[in-house]
C-alpha cells in the first residue's frame, strides 16, 4: 500500500510547503521592518486587482511555464537541468536572428519561425552537457551551471561585437522589424470603450505556453518517448534491460528541455523588448526549478505554479516601487519554495505519512 | 613578458586563488563525507556580507570574520538539515541556499545600509591588510625613502623581487588558506576523524554498523565546510575588496566546485587546481599579457568564460577521470 | 543452569502499516549455534537488526547474559558484545583490511598507533581461529570469502561474544562455506554464541544446536535440531505441508535454438567475466546454469538479453545476432524471439514506481500493436494487463497499483506474464524464485516447465543448486567465466556439482550415480 493517498501527495504537500515558505517570507519582511500583511495586500493589489496587473503576472507566468516545463521534462528523466537560464539566453539569440534576418510578412508566421529558432538554439545549448553526461558521465548539474556562465559571456560577445547597431552604446541588437510585433493582450482584448491590460507586456506567447503544457503532457504520459523518458528516470538499469538507450534518452530529454527553456525568449525578446538585450532572462531559468518542484513535474501543476510565481514577481515589483522592500525578496521566496518543496520535502512528508497511517489503523 | 610582470600576475593569481582554495577545501570536507554541496557560492556570499557588515560596525576585521563564519555555518546547518536529517535532494538544497543567500544579503544590506545592496567601504582595521614579511620590500620601506614601492621592487634583485612581490604582502587569510592545505591532508589521512570521514563518504553503512554515527560525522563535515566558506567569504569582502557588493562571489563557488573535481577530491591537488584557476582569473584582468605573449588578440568576454570552458573540458574527462566518493550525493537510509 | 547469552522478550516492530515482528521471545544458550529460519519477509533480518541496534523495537526487552540491556544503536550492541555479519558486507571497499577493522574501534585520535595495535591483534586472532587475511590488502581486491572473514574479524576485534550471521553462505562456494563452518565451530568451542540466519535447511540441520522458526513476523517454534526434521521445519515455516518436488516429464529436445561460440564479456571495470564459452540450448529443454554468484552467469544473461556487450558468436535459430553496437539492445533481442526474466526484477525487470499495467508492456512498448497513431494505446494495454494478471493469478489483481506495492512473488508473476505471453522461442530466466514465497515458487516452476513442454528453449540461471537440479534437463556449471562441466541431473549429485562450481573438474571421486534423491527442493526464504 502507498503510505498516503495520491491527493495528499499532489495537493496537500505542496500547499503545506508553500505555507511554510510564506510564513518564513513574512518573518523576513517583519525583520526588515515592514508589515507582511500590508505587503501582501500591496502585492495582490498590484498584481491581481487590475487587468494591467494581470497583464504583468501572466507575462511573467509565460516565462515560468516554459522554464518550469523545461526543468520538469528533464526531471522525468532524472536529469537536473539547472541550465535553463543559459538555454533561454541562447534561445533569445535564435529569436533575434530569425526576427532580424528573415523578412516575415506577418507576425503569425514570425512567431512560428521565432519559436523554431528559439527551440533550436536552446536545444543546441543543452546538447553538449547532455552528450557529456550521457557519454562521459560529466555531471550535468555542474556542466549546465558552467554553460550558464558561458552563455552569458557568449551573448555579451555577440551583442557587443556583432549585433549592436553601429553607433549604439548599450549592448543590444537593433529593434526587430514591425512585422514581427506580437499582439499584446492590450491589442487583443481592449475595445474602444474599455481598455484592458493597458501597457502590460503579456502577449500572444501566453497561449503558446498553454499549448506547450498540453503538448508536454501528451508527450510524457501518452507517447512511447514519454514512457521511455519516465522509465529511464525511474531506473537506468531497468531501462537498459528494456532496450532503452540511456544515451539516446538523456540527449533527447535534454534537447526537449533546452528547447522549452529557449522558447521562453519568444515571450521576452520578441513579445516584450522586441530586440535582444543582455539580461532578458532575469533569472527565469532558475525560477523554473521552483516552478517544477512546486508543480510536481506535471504540466498542470507547472501552469499553476508559474502563475503563482508570476504573481510574486509582479507583486514584488510593486513592493519595490511602493515600499523599501527590494525586489530580491522574490529571490528569497523562491529560495524558500525550493527549500521546502524540494530539499525539505521529507520534513513535510514524514509527519503527514504518520498521520495517514494512524488514520488508516484507526479505520481498520 | 619580463620577470616582474610574471611575478605580478602570479601575485594576483594567489590573491584570486585564495577564496577558491578555501571554498574548494570546504567542498572537499563535505563531499568526502558524502554530501554534495553546490551551495558553496551561497555560503561564501552570505559570509562576505556578514563579515563586511560586522567589520563595518565593529571596526574589527576579526569580528567580521567570526560573523561571516557564523552566517556560513547557519546556511551549512540548513544544508545539513535538508540533506542529512531529512535526507532530501542535496543538489536542490544547494540551489535553494544559493538563492537564499543571493536574496537575503541584498535585503539585509538594503535594510541596514540603504546603499543599493552594498555595505559602506571598509577602512583600516575593518579590513585584513597586507602583511609585510621580514626582509621584504613593502610600503614601510617605500614610505621611509619616500619613493613608490613599485620602483623599489623593480630595482631589487630577482630573489628579493620574488620574495617581496609574490611571497610577502598578502593578508593573513591568504597564508591561513595555504596552511589549510597540509592541515586538511593531515586531518583526513592521519587521524581517526579523517578515517571515519572518508569512510562515511564511501560507505555510510560500514560506519553505522561500526557503531559510529553517520549523522554526526556528516554534520561535522558540513560545519567544517561552513567554517571554510565563511573564511572564503570574509576574505572576499574584507581582504580582497573593501566591502560587500551584491553578488560579489560572481561564480567563485562554482569554480571552486570545478577545482574540487579537477583535484579528484584531494587536498594537495586542490591547491594546484585553485592556483591554476586563480591564474585564469588573473589573466582575465590583464588580457594584454596574453596578447603580448601569444600575439593573439583575445576577447575579454571569452576570456572571462575560460575557467568555465576549461571546467567543462575537465569534467568531460579528457584530463584524467575524476571518481567522486562513492556515497556522495546519496542520503543514507538504513535498508529495510 | 547458566544464564542465556541472549534473551529477547516480547519484541515488536512495525514499519508503517507493516508489522515486521510481533511479540517475539527467544532465548539462546552460550556456546551454541542457534539457527533462525523462515520464509522471505518473515522478519528474521528485522529481528537481528533490532538486536544489533540497527532498528529500534517498538516494544520488548533484551537481556544479555541475564542482564537487561538497552540497545539503541550499533555502538550499544558492540558494547554488549554483539557482532554482526550482514548479508551485504558493510566494508569500505577502497580501504585496507586493517583500516576497515579499526574503523569505529580506534585507539585514540591518531591513526598510526591504532593501525599498529590492530596489526598485532589481528595476527593473534588469525592464528587463534584460522582467519588468515592480508591486513594491507584493499577490500575490493579480496574474494568474497575473504571479505566475509574481514567482517568476522571486525566483530572479534571488538571482543564480540555473540556473533550474528545473516545468510552467510549465499555468496560462497561450497568449499568456502565448509571453511566458514569450520571457523564457526572453532568459535563455538571457544565459548562464543552464534546466531545463524539462513534459508538453507541443510545448514540448519548440519550445524546448529537449536533452531527457531519464524513465520509472518511471529516466532512459531524453537526446537532442538536433533529432535526435528527438514520436513517438520518446512511445515512450521509455511503453516502447511508443502510439495518440495517439481513434477515434470522427461524432456523431448528438438532443434537447437541458441548457439553460443567463444563468447567473452568484459565488464565496465575492464574485468573479463565470461572467458570464452560454448553453449547451446535446444527447443523443448531447460538448460540450467549452476554456479556461485559472480562467476559470469549474470553477464552471460546480460549479453544474451542485449544489455551488455560481448564478443564471439551467438546464433538464434541459425541467424547471427549482434553482440555490440547497433542491434545489440533489448528490443532487438525481443524481436529475434528472446524473452528475458532478469535476475533482479526490482532493478531491471520492473519500474517500481510504474503501475502494474504500464509494466506489462515494459520492453515491448515500441511494438506497433499497442500504438494508436502517435500515441500509445493505453486503454488497450490496460485491459490486456487486467486479463494477464488474472491468468497469472497476480494478487491483488489491480493493474493500477504501482509495482512496488506487490509482494516479491507477485512482482515476479507480472514479469513472467509479460515475458512468457510473448510466446518467445527462447526464455532467459535468472533467479526465478529469489525472494519469492513458497506458494508462488510452485506456480513459477510450473509455468517454466509448461513453457518447456510447449517446445520452447529455456536457459535458467540460479544460484540455488536445488532449483537447478530439480528444474533442469541439462546442467552446465560455470566457474570464473568458464564452463567447468556439463552433467545430466539424473546422473549427478550436489557434491559433484559443488566441485565443478569450485573449478575442480576432476570429479571422479564423487561422480554421481542417479542422484535423484537430491532433486528434492529446499524451502526458500531469504531474509
């Protein structure tokens, strides 16, 4: 028998972990002399009470869905892809090249092209760590960390030496052509009388992210490849017995993971800044880890967790604007979520399991 | 490149290698006991902030050092709680600790000093200042004859140049870090504690059935790791630089980790690995030297990535195979 | 009468919802060998782990030499004079013998003094009990038998008066096992108390003074060994009379299905495990490979199953199959008519976290019949799984339950159902009944025999000599990567096979004549 019912594993534990993280975050806010209740109010007010707030929340959520899915797919193969940040950066390069050098007639085609570019570049950046892990046993956590640093250097180099328009000062590419402009939520949902999502960066890429959730769900639970990825993730020896090639699955899972991480930059680079800038990822690759842990590596869970983190991100920006609480509060909350839902999982789980076993005993 | 330039580069290498070495040895204790630690970066960062903050308040670098060690040990305890007591995923715990430090240091710095996530600059006794060894040409001699130190050294004989430029004039923490290497070797390979520590990283069940507590040993190792990370962080903010700035570790914890792998988890090799990586970082500051020597104009950005690229090459196993302690990364669970 | 060396009173222990030990009381006299026997999962190892402080009992008391003693951890057990040799040795493999022996029992903080003292003490112990091992050798360079000696020396170095051995002969050759028992006898003469956990009735009958039987967490009986019989013990273990014989007709072998010529296998560490063997298996026969664990049988199965590489030539139904590179994987093997029940079902044969239904296509998941366009036909797989579980009497018959939640025997039935129902030409089967309860053993053996009767070729690998003898139509013995002999089970005996298993090919002295009386199968129960 399982020690506790499935719903407790999927719902109860993440919620308890989240409450613990929230509690400690509140302590942190208290410690720096602010009122956590006020802070929460401000966050909700700024992120959820107006359509523009939602426009930011969903914009961030879009990033986190992609990076969260990226981490999840790798987790299913028991690979810890900590390199989403670098893969997203390089994916941004793919988006920029596609947008700058291909004359797109319409955004709908451009977004497809940009997605392919982002996915290819992101996947390419994950390829080497994957191959090194699969063939030479180089620990993928360390190599992907290194690749994050290398990606940052590479992007810096490319922007400064190649893509920066002549005469421009900041390390950024030229503005993308107008045809590649993606419709924002404001463009899509505002009517003449009621402006909606005014000025918010959320754009059509959000729906691409939703499609990605569905596709990943089908991939993992309905296809042979997903079956092999999960089998390999659970037991490498068993996978070998079944004729599943560890090298192949490691590489494929990481390519998919890298592609998903890369696609995040369709949202940031094409949807928002409309040019390639140096730090467009803003740590979203790392937040993917928290999102995947919290969402229990399930696309639906990832979606919910991504929206939660979108809210935290936007709320955090509001806090930084109106109070003396710096945006780094979000980094702390993110750390606490990773800590409680990931590393300290057993701390939450063990007492709960005891409760469920005791309940079952009483019922018998 | 002349001899003196070489000495200057090596001198910078030693300075830059010191935090790597301390962090690398910190990681060595942890990983030798079977606990993987990718949170070296976070522990160093937290220590860097708390050292700078306390050194600033107290005006005493030593009190700062203690505070830094304390901060790193708190994070080390969290890692111990997650990876030993609750047998969680050590990698995820490390990631969480890195973020916790990255966020908390800025929050605390902003709350205490309101200078955009940095501490005020440190001066005088709030820093670990260079020590002049006997017979070395240092600032005292330069002040006595009222000439620039660089001129005096340039005029000295090569042996004196070597001694004054490279050996003398580091902060006490540099010498301490170098001493940690033989101390670690001795502790690991010549004492009972070392035998048990190495055993618990190879086969914790053997240690457990021999009547020694796996939990205690691993906590001891993790705390030692915290202490050394604390010194490394304090060195960054109170010796190498004069104060804390946001994210000042800048990936050093990860380079230290790479050096540990390169060194195959051995203390003396760790010294060489860290000196090598220190040299890379020193050259990054002086790209002109490479250009002069090799005649190739190097891109600064790519030079900055060199340690990471080399680490990947090392990890790929093209430079000898690195076999970690067998139980590393695995929480110890008594079999059912 | 002297106080018992150990007395346990009312020991109980639960792991979550599972009651592993229930109100167990036992008393062992000093200077005796006391056997503990029971089925898989009966709670023997749990009980001994409690005695060694590895687990904490929920209730009960422990008395050592008449004194009540609390044993919260292994340290307390060592202090109370208890030593334990676990089934899987607890040695640090890249340490020397000496370092392993002093670990946790050092004299003072400096290593050199401890090592010096231990060296002379070790020499003394070696002379006294005939336990010779090179103190400076690295553990991983020692044979299994010698590693076990190190474990015994560790206990003696800690002045153990009570020695617990958990399934000590599982990994030993018959002659190594003989040496072990000579050492144990010597220890008994010196007044030490020995507790022997085993599932081998022969060892119990030959070497113990008293024996306790465990069943489902409870102690069902403690008897003097001279006053009992194997049949009686078996009955006590399972609670009913069991048939210890496999009923089968003589084989009618047909054409050769599998032909192996000059097969060599080198493992990941560069050690040659299979050193050039020739072997064939014909349709309608069971070829059993006997041997002590670790003599190349596992690697042979792995290469045949496609998850290790080798060199040489293997023909399946007359066609050469690749041994490395492309086409040398599990799926290619399945396509060429080979099914494989692997030795370690939990690490290889099943994905423990997957539901039973998902496991019923494991390895066959690429087959076109179970696809539905781009997706897998999960509905079809599920209903087929339900039917399979009925046919193979898997309990509980719930395809949604994760594999880890089934007992060992039922897990094995899931694997068997999957592999047998593919209608293979050749079935590879390793350790078919390891960790399987007696009821399921009968079922599994019947399935293997009936597959043979359908004219299939079967290659059986088992470290249980009795299983090999009762199931096989032909016995091949492996030692150190070589085949040391082939025997007809009707014309051999355990002694002869034992010599072959130890690499001694001159068996004329003990050559069997109608060893039919030895085909009786032992009751399996590993702790």
